[in-house]
C-alpha cells in the first residue's frame, strides 16, 4: 500500500480521500477546514497541519482544489525560498485532480519538470455521487509512464482512467466534456418545459424521449424535472450534485480555451449565458441559484 499526501477535502476531495483510506492506503490529509480533517481522522487517516507536512515521505500526492489560483498557490508559492514542489521527493508522483485552465496545468507541470518531479493533471467527471461511490472518470494529461505509475491510485477512486495526452490534455478533455454536458442539460430542460407547457406529463415525455432520438445522459440518468426520477438532485430540491457556480466556472474555462484556439463555440457560449442568467435570476427560496445543482436550469424555463 502507498503513502499518499492528500490536499483539499471539499465536496469531491473528501470522498476521494476516504476511498483511498478504504483501499488500505496510508493517507495523510490537509485542508483548511477542521471539520473535513476530523471526518478523515474518524475514517482512520492521518491529518497534517500544512500541505508541506502532508507531502513528507509521500509516494503520491493528490490535490483537489477549487481553482487555478489555488493550485498555483499550493505548489508554486515560495516559503523560506522554496515552493511545495521543492519539498516533494523526486520519485513521488503528483496528481492534481482540480479542474483548471490547461495553461495553468501546463505551467505547474513545467515547474515540476524543471525540478525533476513527476506531475499529472487528472480532472474528474462523475460528481459527488461518483466520488462517494468510487466510480469517477479521470481524464489524465502527462507522460504515459507516469500515468501507469498512478493508475492503481486512480483506480481506488474511479472506474475509468483515460490518458488524454501530454500535460494539460486532461483539462482540455474536461472542458470539452462539461461544455457538452451544459448544452445537453439546458436543452433537455427546455424540451421538458415545452412539453409541460403544452399539457404533457413530464415523466411520460421523459420516457418517450429516452427511447427516442432525444435520449441523452442528462435525460436518461440525471433528469432535471422534479419528481420524475428518484435519487437525483431535482427530486431533493436541487441540493447536492454539481453546483451552478461550478458549471459556470467550467464553461468560462471552455470559452477561454475557445478564444485561445480561435475556435467558435456558439452552443457553449449560449449555455454559459443561460447558466449566468439562471444564477442571477435565482430560484424559489434562493436569490442566487449558484449553490444549486446545475440541473436546476429547469427552474429558469419555469419562469
């Protein structure tokens, strides 16, 4: 079993770290929130007072952080004329699972390489449910031999591991996937709202579309209309799951990537605008819908 330094125990990182503990790994975790650390300790993990303490003697370092500035801050910020990359042993494999700009991932990976360190960008798909169940999909960027080294660790947290290409490729794959997801979810909600407005039962319409050419993941697995499907955020007040704020963040990354490549993304741009409007319009009981699951875009069409 491996010794793993884990940095970032939020909605995704916490369950991921717990799965590593369940798999028998020696996990040393760090987060700024004491409650998150306490939960890991209860599960049998060790906790650290700092990121530097967490990576001491680690075979692998896994991080799951909110944004690019946090990834740069953790790995590149200087302290006593050294950054965290300098504190990590040369044979340690660094796996950053945060969703950030590909350019930022490449920058941090280049800094790691300059120091003789091995680093992968490995953003995930599958949401909180996938993190808890250990069924995440990892989209990995970096050297193929390093991906092979990291595979047993990734398999303890996920079901599918794809090597997308060189450093930053995992982030590119993630932004493409989530842009498509936003387009599918907003389109699915729009279609159901149209049917309901014309007198159809949303459950009946959903069943029809699932078996027809309109079937897609958002409709088949994550139906956005309340009461149609059990166990999804729409049927628990859009709590849990993947927040609107995070979808807007990922769509912004996609638009930035499109601008950098000179690639037109009209559907992605429209999806981002719809989610921003939804966030600002709010939903019942929420002036700002940013904290709701992204399937709550259904509420936008209800207005």
